C-alpha cells in the first residue's frame, strides 16, 4: 500500500496513516490537516502528502508536543524557520526534563510509602493513608 498512496478515500487514508477516520476529522477541525476539495457529486480524496502529515503529527505527539505546538511546527516546517523549530524543541526538552525530575521524586516518595506499608507491624494505621492525611 505504501506505493499506492494517491487518490485515497478517507477510510483508506486513515488506514495508511495508522489512525481512525475520527482522528482525521479531528485534525481537520484543529487545522492540522487541510480538508481536500470535494468535487461535485464525488468524494474527497487524499494523497501521500496527507499521510505523511498525519504521521508527522503522530510522531510529534509521541515526543510530547501538544497539538498547538505541532500546529506551530507545521507552520515552520520549511528550512527558513529551522532556528525557531530548534527553539521550540529546546523548550519541550526542558519541560520533559522537569517532568522527569518530578516523576523521579514521586517515584521515591511512593516507594518509601510502600516500604513503610509492607514493614508495618501490629495494629497501626496504614502509613500511606496517614501520610496523605498529614498536613
């Protein structure tokens, strides 16, 4: 199918891009994907360029970019704006690193609470509940 990505119906397009028809329509509403013209008495057709664009959006989402950020990346996709794309990516990387620090801190706290729970003796209250109730 990779070689025959021209003149696709929306269903074939969605399948080729690895998404649902609802996702295609959602991306169109969000302005991430242009809606092709609908010839009178016919149906809209999609092409390889459309498939590549959806794959770009999905790849950017996997890297943590929001749909608004992806829209900006698509606006800047020519080589003239590479510095701006680089700047947006640096911001995203800083955000990811901050989230990783937060997640590492949360993991340590949850691990400590679980250890306290598993090592409790007797009829004491649950250390996890007690910790969450503390000010």
